[in-house]
C-alpha cells in the first residue's frame, strides 16, 4: 500500500512542478510569505528516522555523465564549494529552463536529461534541471540531493525544485538553483541551505543573491525571485531511492494539502481516469515526515 502511495504522489509531484499558466493565483506580498514562515517554524516534532546512505555516487548514471560530459574538468581542482559553483554555471548555461515542459523519457535521470537538453535548445522544468545538477555532483563523488520547495497554499500553480550539495570541508549543506544559476549567501559570504534561507526570510536577516543569477541568460529580477522563493519555502520534500520524505512544520495537515492540491488541479484541467478513486487514494496515503535534524544529516 505504501509503495503504491509513493508512486501515486510521485505522479502528482511531476504535475505539480509544471507551472499552470492562467491558474488565477493571487500573489501575496513578500512580507506575507515571510510572516507565514515565521509563524510556522517548528520542524523538530517529527520522530527521528535513519535514512542510511541515500546517494547514487558511483552508479551507472554517474559514470555515464562523468565519461561523456567530463564533469571533473568542468568542476576544476578547487574545494567542494568551488566545484559546485562551476558545475552550477555549466548546467545553467547549457540547459534551458522551461517550467511548462513535462519530459517524457523512458528513464528520467541526469544523463538522459543531458542527452535531451544539453545544447539542443529543448527546455526542461526545474525538477529536471535539479536532477541534472544532483547527478552531476554525484558523478564527482560529492553528496547531493534534489529538494522540492513547497508552498503553504495548494492553489499557487507550481512549486520549485533545487539541489542541496554537501560541503565536506564545512560539514554542512548548501542550496543551489540551476534554473536560475542562483544561490543565497549570508553577510559573511557563507552560502545558505534551504532552512537558513527560510529563516533569513522569516526574520528579516540578510540573504544576498549572487550577482550572476540569471534565467536563461537574462539577469534575475531579485525582488521577484526572492518573493517566488519565499512562497515556496514553507515545507520541503526529498526523494531518496524512490522513497519520498516530507519535512513540514508542526500542525500542517499534509494529507489535506495533497487532497486540496489534487482537487484543484483536476478542476483546472488535469486529466485523470478516475477522479474519485485518485482523491480517495490520496486521503489514505501514509507520509514519512522528517524532522529538521534528520533532513540536514549528510
């Protein structure tokens, strides 16, 4: 039952990351999103879970990427942060982001997506770009995870997906966004992870967007990008070895959110074979919720 639920919710997620133009979403102000982040900030109540070693380092996909795309040369000889930023720029420069695109491939991984989109002019959504970034980093033997950033509201029309990379030298994660060649830093230059960025927005602390941030070559609108990120930093999801883990603030009804999200998408044109059965299956799903400490474990 749980495996079936995971597959069901994975299908919904792939739909979720595709922007629904004309969905009628009324944007809130950055201050409103920040207030929601500040009010709902308890991620410590979930029971601790052992995630084992959920990385694809050394697998066939990583070997294919390393051999064909010579990622080690692109990454250079610097530390993990330097390598990450070099690969981030390479992915962003060579693969187009298009939030409306669902990629129909037999196997969806960093290698097949590079074959599809590298230098071809074909765009892909943020989930696919983040997957490329994650697998490129793992091809270097560096721990990385694809992280879905999720909104509080179910009717926003989309969410966002980024990559977390683990810096062994600093014993911490950093967040990079290949859709925008973007990352945020503290005042001392330390690159933030998703929780640090969430807290900075919530508390009005300094969060500096890198000067090179751009969307398909066009310089990023910093105010828009910050508001977009603030909208999507309410809760998080990661998929590890085909298992899905959520990280939500205490008191947030995740099951109801997915039911409302699915109902809204069907109402706005998403095609499903049996609406009632899918909604009921969503109501019966079991979610695994990580606390903040487990989410940030390497």
